[in-house]
C-alpha cells in the first residue's frame, strides 16, 4: 500500500502544482492536438470510503468540490442516518482527499419518510456563492417498475448554508405525492419522464462556471431503452435558471452545423445517442425504480479545447433486471457542447481493476481533478458488485431493521449489510490518461 501511495503522490505532482491558477489557453498550448484515445490506469485505483452512489461533482470558488451522495450515510462514521440524498464537500487530491458534510443542506432522511416519494440528487453547480441542484423524483406505480417523473430545482444563495425552492420560498419542501406538479418542479410529467435526470456541464479550475452568461445542462429523453439512451441538451441564462420559460432546448443543427435552439420542449432533438440494449426493463427489488442508465458527466477540458463526456449503460440480465452483467463504459469528446460527439474509448464489459464481477456504475469526471495540461483526469464511480445477492437476502436486512429503535441504529444496520454485500458501494477513483495524435 505504501508503494502505491508513493506512486500516486508522484503521479499527482503535475496536477497539484497546476491548481493554483488558470490553465494555459488551448491556442497557446503546444500539446493542443486531437484526442484519439484514453487509458484507465488500473495501478492508480483508490477506494476512498463513504457509502452511497451518484457522485455528481462541481467546483467551488475556493477550489474545493461539492459531491452528491445518494442512498447512503456518506462518510459519517458511525452513521447517523441513511440519507436519500446529501451534499458533501471534497478538498484535496487523491490519494487522500477529505470529505465533510455540507452544513445546512435540507436533509432528506429516507427512514423518516418511508412511504413518501424519494428525491435523488443529480446535477449540481456553484456560481459564485449560489448553488443550483436538480433532484429527480419518480411515480407511485405498484404494478410495474417505478419511472422517473420530474426534476425539482433547489438553490442556495450563501454557499449552502440556507436553501430555498425555485419560487424563492424557504425551507425546501419535499412534496408528497398529491403535492407534486408543474410549478414546484421545473420539469414534471413530460413525455415518458423526459428531462427528469439532469446534469450540468462543468468547468475545470480557472474557467467561468457560466461561460457567456449561460448554464448548460444535459438530460435523458425518457425511462425506456430507445429513449433513455437519447442525450438531450438545454440551457438557461444564469440569472433565470428558476424560470422554466427561459430554457432553450437543442432542436437540431442548421445547414452549417450550428445549433438550433427552441423554447418549445416538443422541438427537442437528441444531441447524441448511446448504444441500445443497456437499459433494464425489470427490477431486482419489486416496486423499485428503473435504474438510471446513461447518466452523463460532461466537463470542458480547457487546455486541450475539448468537451469530455463519460457515461455508462447498465448490464441487463437475461431476466431484464439491472446489473446482470458488467456495465458498458464509454468516453467521448467534442469541440462544442452540442457535438458532434466522437467516441475515444469503449468497454462493453467495464471491469475496474480487472474484476470480472464488478458492476461499476455512474462514472463521473471530477472537474477539480483534471491535470493542468489537460492530458489526464480522475474518474469516480460506485461499484454495485453483490447487489443481486443482497436482493436475494433482503429479508434478512428487513428483519434486522425491524428490531432497531432509532435512525442511527437503522443506519448502522443498513450500512453493515451494504458493506458486507457490496464492498465497492463507495467512492472509487482512478486516473485516466488521454492519448493525443502525434505532433
């Protein structure tokens, strides 16, 4: 372990020393050449603890990052409760970054609302002291897997100390079933649940969070295969993100390849299509959600002048359920947010560390961990290896939870079960090196 730590510290030297100021503009960088491939450095894998998944990230003005953690207590040890979604701060670099719970975030304690809708944290971005986050919710179906239904925007004007709804009211309201509607939600009951799952385009260190005064987002066009693998693009003025009428949707390209923007959501067109066959249509857990396949992570690599995207498809089992086989993993690059996106890396069986049983999930490019020269970055993911065995033995967990009398006791029991069955259900990271065309 000490040898690996020494290696990692050396490999991070250029990253750490380049974080003090803005990166070299692409036009002035002699290494500005076409990106032709990527290599996941298996010898750099670090397991950074915590419990949960999701891990959407954004840079803060002070150089730290915000991390979204879903379905877990995060790095609380011992766990105090089992959060549906929570924001954490991340400071420092691999192999030893530091995590802390963001004070003031509106807690969504899953155990306190067992029969209420769940809200899962997705796209988050900080612009100055203002933080925007979209959280996704689902329908109440009982006769089929539940599907994504809408996206709710919450925001903070003071760096995360206090939070409000998109209409300016506070505290944040986690609407119950009968209260869910357009108004509290930016997108709700759109066709097939389109744009329920949203993520912001991120910028690396030294770049403005809202270039040209716009915030750019990516979303998925539904819940089913053939729709969930369609990537949508939309944007809003940074000072009007709370106004649904201010959003503009990518509606195709004109004769010279420039984007066409429309205020009409019905005019939306995919900006990219991921491969079909990687969206489950049944669930391991009865009445649970369809898994979020193809959640993108997009970051602008300023030194190389390219937009980088990582995404993964869920390995569907023969019975149509999730994580029946290894996930699909891909990396793409483009010279504009609207593409065209060119694939530089593909794995039909994504097995970090060579683990053939891995069920790696939701890869994220850490915007604060991109090297100063743009030639490498750190990829983050959660691994749900063991989830099928966990599903088979879920009755054991239910029996144990029935004996608990406090949220902390319940969180401790659930944490132990998850760690036993899914030891990789945590914050995993590794360096990815980009291959450039010869000069």
